[in-house]
């Protein structure tokens, strides 16, 4: 996805945010949008957790959809779908790899 193209859900969020500040002065908008950006990381984490819960519900302990089918819903691999449903984020993987390398180097 290019930097200027939003999917439908992202566009709806953008429109909702714009609506929150529609009657503000530019100064008010500037201050309030800065505050919004300062809270963005926790919001991003909350959305990620919601997606994880939905993925786990789809998998349903193995009695629901397969990870391959879940991945097909969002065009990712079976492995990535498993990571999403289990709440594994890339930074977790990178940290684990770094720890493994450090242990191997120190052995």
C-alpha cells in the first residue's frame, strides 16, 4: 500500500478524526492532534490486541478455521496468521533471535 492510499477502514477512521476537530481553530487542532499522536502507540497496541482476539476466535483452539484459511482472509502466510492469533509481533521475534545469538556467541 502506498503512503497516500488508505483502505476503506483507515479512511473511515481518518474521516472520524477530521470530524472531531472540524470546528476547532487551527491552533486548537494543532494542539489536539499532537495529543492524539502522543496516544497513538497505545491505540495501535489495543487494535493489535483486538485483531489477535479475533484471530484466536477464528482458530478456536484448532476446532475452527485453519491458520492457512485465516491467513487467506488478509493475504498473509499461514505462519504469519499463527503469529497474529498468538499475539507474536515482529519485535518479539527479533528480540528472541538476538537473545539466541547472544547465547550462542557466549557459549
